[in-house]
């Protein structure tokens, strides 16, 4: 089976969730055998890993000029349809796989129509959150061209069904996360308890809440420390606030980290503070697979992954509630840690996710 992955021009320039998802999925498909994968993108990063073929698209010729964004999209549409049609013919592509409507999905759908090939579309993260169930996005009719749609949380599936997409052609898949076959064993938290926050420093992740949390920890003399790993728009503001409130002994900001496994080994709890949780958040899933107990703020869909007091803790979005949630772990850390790791393996483990994708691709290839 020959698969063409159609990806936005940003892949893999920013090592965020979507590029990591694609990278792990394509490598897993190749390693599973009986499959070839071609990635069609503008930025291809390391080439020929695991035998994956990469096709670099020409760059937008006016990239450094102040041109309206839609013109860049139109350029990307045109290059995908021109180069992609030749690839589909030359490499005998069986299935086209696109990612998120705005960043490869639209182009995959149009390429599939042009080449008369089935398209599987993965709609990542919070793409439907801004649209009520009664009002689909203007581009929804084009989604009907997809043979199968993969979403990453129940609310996205419910909206697709409400808008008229066939229920039997929708799957919920999160991950993939590379996971050891042995569930890690953590019998207790360290002293002081080490809290980890990791991700983009942007408003949806609410990193400023970390400063409030650190201030409360310092004022009460609690045995907690926080490491906030990552980069982004709000990092300078968070650093400034941490200095001005004198909480740098509690809250450390190491910046971007390439090797997160070291961070997971050194910490006890993974914090999720987003206003709108993406339950496919790879950092959250990875940390759980290492046995870190998730403490997350309440939001839609999060209970699909986290069961309160069973494999983690769900809190309200204020400092007092978060501190209470962390304290509640003390006497139940071992069982919560094991349950968190087992959940990550069962829901998002690489072997499981790759096999599910293979089944979907085979099904659409055979016209089912």
C-alpha cells in the first residue's frame, strides 16, 4: 500500500504536536512493513528516515514580503495539485492522507478529487471548537469528499455527525506516543515534589498561571517546585513576572528542550492548564506514559483521557484548586501513576495507533 502524506509548508519547521504526530506515524507505518510513505511538503527536515520518501515543494516566491496570507495558501494549493498529481501517478499512490483542513487537508481533498483517489483526513486538536453544533464552518461541504475522518476528541466527532458526516466513517485516535512495553513503577513522589509544565507559552496554555502558583507555593512554604519547559510568545512576560514576584527559586524556565525523556524521569506531576484542552497533547500523553500523574484544569473533552482520582486529577482553573489537587495525590501516588501509564499505553501507544491507521487506509483503499 502506497500512502501520500500531504502536509502544510510548516512541517517540520516547528517541532509542535502535528509534525511530531506525522513523523511518528509515518515511521511506524514503514516499520510495520508492506507500506510505502511519501511526504509532500515545503520543509522536509531530515530526509529518508526509515525509508520514507520526501518531496520538497517550491517555496512561496514572495515569502519575505507583506503579502496577504490567503495568497500564500493559494500558492500552496497550486503547487500541491501540480506536483501531487505527478507523484500519485509515478508512485502508484493508493491513499492520500491530509492533516487539518487549513494545513494540508484542503489540498489533500482537492488532490484526491483530481486523481480519483480516496482521502483520509486527520483533523487535529481544537479545529472545531469555534463552531457551534448548529453552525458548521463554511468549508464543511468539502469535508464530505473525505472517505474517512480521524478526530482527536469526542466533541469533534459529535459535531461532524450533527453536521451530516456519516458516523461510520469517523474514528477517534490520539497519539501516537512511543511507549516502553513495561509500565514504569513510581512508588512515591520526590521531596520536594517536582511539577512539570511543557509546551508553547501562548495564551491558550495559560503559562501566567504558573507564576501565580509559584507565588502561592512560596508564601505557604509548600514542598513543591515547578519546571516550565518550552518557548513562545508569553515566555518573556512569564520570566519578567517570575523575577518581579521573586519566585525564581520555585519556578524555573529552562526554555526549549530537545530531550523531554530526561524531564519526564526527573518529575512527578505533569500540569495541564489549558482553557481548551487538546486531549491529544503529546506532552501530556508522553508524561503519563512515563508514570507522571496528570493534574489538569477542567475543560471540555479532558475527561475522555483523564478520569478524576482514577488516573489523574481534574481541578478548577484557580490556584487553590490546583494546590488541593496536587495535595490529594500524596496518599495515592503509586496507583495513580500506574493508571496514568496504562491509560497512555492503551489509548495512544504507537503500535496501537499505527495499526488503527493501517486498518483505515486498507479499508478506504478497498472502497469500504
